C-alpha cells in the first residue's frame, strides 16, 4: 500500500469479532455463492488461518487467490471489484 492508503486504513480500524476464530458461524442466508479472496502476500493473516476462517463460515463456493497484501480492498480495489462482480 502507498502512504495515502495506509493512512486511510489506520484511520478506520476497529475491533473484529473473535467468533470467527473459534466457532462455526454459518448463518448465511444469501442466495448467492460466497467468494473468498485469498491474498497471497498477506503478512497479517496467513493462508492456513484464513482456511480455518473459511471453514468456520462454511458455504464458500470459490477461493480466488490474489497477489496482494492483507487489505486487498484498499491496495487493489479494481481487482477486488472485478472479482466480486464476476458470476
């Protein structure tokens, strides 16, 4: 990420639920498939831990690997938008 992206990210950080770490939370009622974008350059959350999260969420229909750091929506917004809009 560049400096402006990091500043934006740091200014909007908030705590996350710990439920995802320890419990299956498949409460998803969406009629669409769930996509998981797996950033391959993530130094904050390694792929092994992300797979635990995927398992806890359940119903992941596709995993898309993206060569990017942890906050892909900030560092690679165009790529993320394209992935999310694809059927």
